[in-house]
C-alpha cells in the first residue's frame, strides 16, 4: 500500500481503500531502542523535538511506515519562543540506522528522508542530526489518525488562509477546499489541508507551510482557555495519539507548566528547500525523484536552531539563501479541473482501457503450437520397475 501511495496515479489509494485482513506479529520493544537525550528540566531548559508524521491511519504500534512529514520544534521555555524547522520528505540523505536487527541498513546508504521511517523513528532522528549537524533531544511519532483525533478532541482549529494558500478541492479526500479567509475546521479537513500539494505551483514547499500552519493552530488551541473545558477529552486523545521517548513525568511537568504560567508563546518558522533530481534510493532499490540537500540552508537552519537554544530570536540569523519562506499570491493554481477530468475518466467502461483481440490459430501462424504426433507404441521398449 505504501508503494502504491507513492505513485502519482494512486496517491489517494490509502484513503480510498481499507484493510480487511492483516496478520500482526507483536514483539516486545525495549525502551533502549529509542533513548532520549533529555534536558535537566523541561520547563526551564531549551530543547529540540523531532515530530515525525507517518503516512498511515490506525495504530502507531502496527508497523513502521514512511516519515511523510518531518518537523523540528526547538522550544525555549524561558523566552517563550518556538522555532518550527521543516525538512522536505524527499531530502536526499545518508541513512543512519541501527547496526544490527530489523532496523539495520548498510553504512553510507543514501535515500530520501521519508524512507528512513521504514527503519524506525530513531533512524529518522539520527539521519537528520547528521544532515544538519545538530542534537535532537526527543522525538514524537504521529500519523493521520493522530491529527484527526487531536483536532476533533479540541473541537476543531482555526486556520487563516492567505492568498496563495487557498485550494479548490482537497486532494486527499475530495472534499471542498478552503478559500482565502478564516476557517474553523475539523480533523479530517485539517489533515487534508496539511497533506495538500497538488493545488500549488511549488507543491511540496507549500505542503510544508500548510503543515506548519496546522501545527501552530493546534498548539494555539491547546494553550487557549478552550482547552481547559475540553481537558478530559483532549487527554484521552493524547494518550493514544503518538509514540514518544518523552517520559510521562516530562509530559506532565510541561502541561502543568503551561496551565500554571500560560506563557505567551511566539512562533518562528523555517523550511528547507532544494533542487529536484533522480538518484538511487536504498529502500526502493532503484532510482527515484529526490530533493538534493541545500548545504547553505542546512547551515542557516542549524544556526537558527542554536539561536533559539541560546535565548535569541531565530530571525537574528539572516537567511541568505534567496528562497522565499512565504507563498506568492499566484501560488495557488487550483485543481477543480483535475478532479473533473478524474471523474470523467472514472465513467468510462473497461472497454475504454482493455482491448482484447482474439488470437489467430491458423496453421500458418508461427505462434500456433502444433505438437508432433506421438510415435507408435513399441512394447519392447517398456521400462523395468
């Protein structure tokens, strides 16, 4: 299903189909398989968390799947600043895997970042650390169901759609899109918007911006007075929403810190971009479309993260890459026509796709099999035994 989903022709296969049977083998997971590099006090010390979004519904425990979205959150509780750093799913990287076991891969294996999730979230974390030259303290693994359930537990989130971000029809579920302006959306709509790229000129780059917008809206809803009235429902959703190597005490301490202090969090964001190319990928054992790493932007991201850790603004590090972090007003190209064409094609009969000609079996047809006549039976040639 993952391989089909990666193909443009079957992009919506995951959501248009359902699994009717599966055989699950459970193995005991040792906490040492995903250790954290914890800070002394999560309510005082700055830290970085990898939020890895898997492209799947259902339980996170069933299997490792591709890390479809990868965002670093660098949080400084003292200054109340959060930097969101997004990395393209197809960033061409050196995989850093376990040396042994099911999550092993050959040294110096190169692949797109999304495939690192197939070898576990720790592989994704270590791979990003190597690419950017940073330290990640914690990781959180979520999936499609996590986003839907969290947003619905918060009674929806508010999205302010700017010019260039609008979309006619949400490609992930075929539902009506979002126009320019304020929208209060449910979980499925929030997820579909976070996955949208087909409606934009700079598809993958805008999808990353959409993901940042959705995450920021979720966080603002969590820290709003509304969350207090929905606290029970939210905590129930939170309990099954993600896998993480944050300890229960660290999660509890941070929530208490938020409720007691209600800090005025200030968000900054940065997104890495690069040029497209076709390169050999380890997981698929073949050539695939990838994004070549932008070393200049890697360095800028590293310095912005360090600025937040040092108590400064990320904007104190100048972006010299020349790539805009905001969409142009004509970025949204619309996709209603594409859906109309898809619907028209779906009305065609099988005969439009499959033309079968009855083969000719004339004796002069070189492809016609004509067995030789069997030789006359000779009893003297009987076999013994």
